[in-house]
C-alpha cells in the first residue's frame, strides 16, 4: 500500500515545491525594492546606496519554507479537524472566566510589579511605553468594535474621532483653562456628535462605499487640522497642553505637588502610574458599557443589522437609529481616548492622527475577532506590545549588522501576522461569541454560524 502511495506523494511534493518556488520568486520581487537597496546620506550630503542581498535571501528562504510547510501539512490548514467546529465545553468557558479574572488582577497589579522588578527608571518605560500605550489601543479597539464588530459597519476613518477628542481637550484646556476631568466628558460628547454627523450621509451605504466615505471623513478631519492654522496651529501643533492631575495635585516637585501632599519622595514614575490607572478605568468603562449595551434592545438591533439589514427592516427595527447610535457611541469612546492621549502627551499635531492609526485599530479588531471583547484585547497586546518589544531586540544587530533596526520592519511583521491569522483563524483569534439573549443556558456560538460585515 505504501508503494502504491509513493508516486502520488512524489507528485504532491513536486507540485508543492513548484508552488513554493513561485512564492519565493514573488517574495524576491517584492523585497527587491524595499529590502535589497537602502540609501543613506553621508557627511558630504550625498546619497550612498547600500546593498543588502543577505536580507533578501533570508526572506526568500522563509517564504519558500513557509509555503512548502503549508502545502504539505493539511492539518495545519484546518482540514481533518472537526473539533474546530464544535462549540467549547463548559470547562473551556470556565477556563476563560478564570483567565479573565486573573488577567484583570494582573492588570491592576502591573505598575506595582514593574516598579518592584525594574525600579523607578525601568518602571517608567514598562508602565508608559507598554502598559499605557497598549491600553489606549485596547480602548480604541473596543470603541471601533461597536461599529465594525457588533453593527457590521466598516469604518476606515475612526482616527478622526480620536483626533476630535484630542483637539477638543487641547483647545478647551489651553484657551479656557479647563481641567482634564471637565474636558474629558466634553471631548467624548463632541466626538459622539461628529459620529452622528458622519452617520447621516452614510445611512444608505454599505460595504466598500461605506468604507470609502469613512476613509474620506478621516482624511478631511486631518486636512482641517492642518489648514485651520488659526485654531489648530497646523503642523506646528498645540503645545503646553495641561497635564492630568490627581484631584488638583500636580505631579511635580513643588510643595503643592502629589508627592509632597502624601509625604513621598518625588519621582516621575508617580505620574505614569496614575495615568495607567486612569486609562485602565476608561478602558474598563468602555468594556462594561459595551457588554451592557449588547444585552439591551439596541445591542441586539446592532447584531441584527450586522447579520442582514433587509431582514432587520422587515422586523420593524429602525435601522437609521441603530446605525446612528453605533456611530455615536463608538465615536464617543474614541473621543475619550483622544482626550487622554492629549493629556498624556502634552502636545498634539496632525501627524499623530494619520490613516495608519485607523488601519492599526481596524487590524486589531479583525485579528482579535469582530464582536469579541477579549479577542480585541489580546490582539492589541500582541500588536502594540510587540512593536515595543522590537525596540528591545538590540541583540539582533549582532546577527544582521550594526545598521539593523528591528522597528523598521514592524509593518512587515504586522502584514505577515495578518496573513497567518487569516489562514489559521479566518474569523479572528476568538471566534466564539456568547449570545446576548438565550433560553436557559448561554452557550457560545461558533463563528461559522454567523455573518459579519453585511451592514
């Protein structure tokens, strides 16, 4: 029997090698203008061309090997695995709950652990660059998840609401001397208002047309921030944005500061820890509101709209109000995140709100699993935390040379991760959903039983 199967195996191997060779050639063609050639400016202000064919060889070899393994391993592609279509058991559900509670406790203790293991200087980097940065994108991902994951409305301009919240806080605090806690709800309300304004023109649009309009909206907001110099100062940005305070106590070395009030030795890490708990509370509020809204009639209307808008209309659901509430609530959370971003940075400019930010947030929602809160959080940790970890991989310079910068390849790694996830888990990392309404027991619904993105 093995002798009879040998010719078929040889033929399969030959086809796989031929296909993998084509993939390698494609990788060679794509990496040639990007990786093989690099220009630098020397001391005489002239461009010097550097050739990096060793990098190209590594990329081509990896592409060939990955494609060959994919073709020769049907189990890796998901074939012959009927267990993937089975809903998770009660043990799995309980395990997810335990991990969720454990993760929440770890988040609360994260700044203290960073301070204990890395000291004050190291804790600033781990709390600010990792913790706060990741939580900002978790909050943005959960806000966009309302529009894309629950309502099924493809939004490519979500960064516009992020920018509106940031500029609202910056302008109100600089010109009217309003504090962070006063500006925070105002920024969210303004972003929600613009979400409604965006929702009205796109009520009859779906799919690609909706994506184009939302993309245009994001670019319009950026162009307004650039060209309305009298208000936004254009490319110069708005500097001197007041920092967030602890009930009026600034985080400085003055006698009226936070450290002096509590009798502590002044340390800049205090401000980072405070900001971490602020964004953690905002993200938790976003998650709590989203989960509550899913169980309300408006949340079920969002999911009905995502599944089939025609059937949704036939059931008497007001699709106009449903879409507008999704845009408004999602935009409001984006405004909250933008306000926090401005208070954290102390400076904002149009360069902070490019289309790439919208693409990253949308990629987080898609990779995590549209409609899944925990999936979005995992994807944000992997993508944003992974970028920060690349900055710590200086040992790679010993392999690829002193001029190698791992952060330059972060978008390449993002694209590779998206391709692999779409092959392995087409519906995202967490494709199971807990139904918002059930008869006796809330059993997760597997991904192949629902549709997405049809709103």
